[in-house]
């Protein structure tokens, strides 16, 4: 090696890891927001600094050499350490100003958070808010979000969580559907009705089975996993569906149905990385989110 390992530039290690994980300069450049020529120079630079070839250049992309493959794990460790350094430094910020990035489900982001975030902006004009609607989990360690609102309790280490409460669920059908098909008086009437289900997700299916109804996914002849599309189908009169009671009870196009058995609830959890939780701007947004979400839950 031409230089000792401890003198390695992190940007070179980052470039190596991106190419190793994607297998191509173009994909790695997109992930890093860089260019292929820059990334190519960085790969040559780290190979020269280490005195070893890290990749075989193939027609279909970059393939790790034996040396390169051995360096992937320690490079990932270095990435974890760099993220922790960035988190710790960011957590020392004392100003009640700056950006707070919040991720929540698409339904939460659409129906509940706009009014709450508007109040936060009015109260704290120096705090900038970024909302990331997503039904997949964001990595708080990598600062994909500062605060996550989840319908389950996160189990990652180094996270601070708070259970805000539980959102009640209820069954609904559009007034237009009930006028056309009639109102079911109980579970025994459901086989004669259209019930909207999920496609790949099993939550609704599991709920019916827990209530003693032996059904499979084909019992739901209309299916989608997209929550906004699901509710749009219910409102359009496509069939009977399920929603948070706060949403359904305030929608003039639908009516609540009672099947005679209790429905599960959705727990609401706030989550942040412990290194960032006490940052003034994040603590302030956290507290206002608790205040705004609390009236929605039981």
C-alpha cells in the first residue's frame, strides 16, 4: 500500500461502497448525486492508495475482486460510524431553527398531518418542515427522517419512542352503495355484498378470520394495497371497506356500518433517533406533534 490505511479519504471509501453495492458507476453516481467520471476517478484513486485492484471491469459492470469483497464489511462499518458522527454533531445544534424531516404513512400524511404541520409552522416560523409520505420504514440513523410516525412500535436500537394512543377503525360504505345494494345487518349478510380487501397485505383477511369467518383473498373481488386508492373505491361505492373512524365519520359520502364484532385499532408511535431527540427544533416539533395527534386517538 502506498499510504497507511488510516489516511483514507472517506469520500473514496464512500465511492467504493456505492459501486460495490450497485455494481455499476452509473447506478452508484445516481445514489451519491455524483457523476460517472468523478466516481471513476475516485475508484482509481482508492485502488492506487491501497495498492490493490478492488474491481474487475466487466462488460456488464463492476465485479469485486477478492480484496474488494474483503473490504466491503469494514467499509460499511466506516459508513455506520460516519452516520453516527453526523447524528451526534447535529444533535448538539442549539437553535430553535432549521429543518425537521417527518415521515408518516400516506393516510396520516394526507388526512391528519397537514393541519398539524400548519400550526407548527405558524408557531415556529424559523423551523422548516419536510413531510415524507411513505408506507415503508425510513432509516432514522441515516437521517432519511428526523421523526417517524408509525402504526407499530419500532424495535431498532438507539431510538426514542412514544406511544401516543390508538386510532379506532370502523367499517363504511358509500351512501350510493347502500342505496343500490342495501345495508348489511351483520356478518352473515357480507357474502351477498362487495367487500374491498387488500392485495398483498393480509390485515383485513386476518381480521375476518379472527372474527370466525373462514375467507381467502378471492372473497374480496376488489383489492388494492394503496391506502388512498382503497378509500377512493369505498367513497365511489365500489363496496364495503374499512377506515380510521376519524376519517370515515367526517366523510359525507359514506356511512358507518356495525357488524356486531369489535375491530382492531391502529397504534400511533412517535420515533426519533436518541442522538437527535433533544435537539431543540426536533424536541419542539415532537411536542407539537404529540399535542396535535392526541385528540385523534383513544
